[in-house]
């Protein structure tokens, strides 16, 4: 599978579900510009959050900071196609 040739923008634009995309600005495995391009292709149901001090490996490890905001976001997401998608409310990074 050639990941560079995989078009994820089209299915993202067609989804009726809310999508939350978290990306680390220091990610060198998946370039941040790729994530920004994908976010621009969203259909209004995508919330993109770029975390300035995180990379591809450190972002998932930040469950200490992200657990409550992700739980709250998931609790507010309406069934697919039935309402507005909520933004993610991130508190300040406690390690910053």
C-alpha cells in the first residue's frame, strides 16, 4: 500500500460523522502540512487541533492532559449527521 497515494480527503469530505484530528506540530513521520491539508479538505464536521510541542510519538502519550477533554468531546458529539460538531476545549498544557 502506497500511503503517499492514499486519498483520505475525499472520504473525509463525505463523512456525516464528527471527526477530531489531533496532530503534533513537531511530527516528522507524518508532516504537519499533510495534516493541515487534510483539515482544509474537511466538510465542516472536522475539528483539527495542532499541538505545538508534540510529535508522532509523544502526542498519544499525553493522556494525562488529553483524557478529560477527549472524554468531554466524545460525550458532546451528536449522532452522525444530526447536529453541529463540537470544538475540542483543550486546557493549557500543564508541561508548557
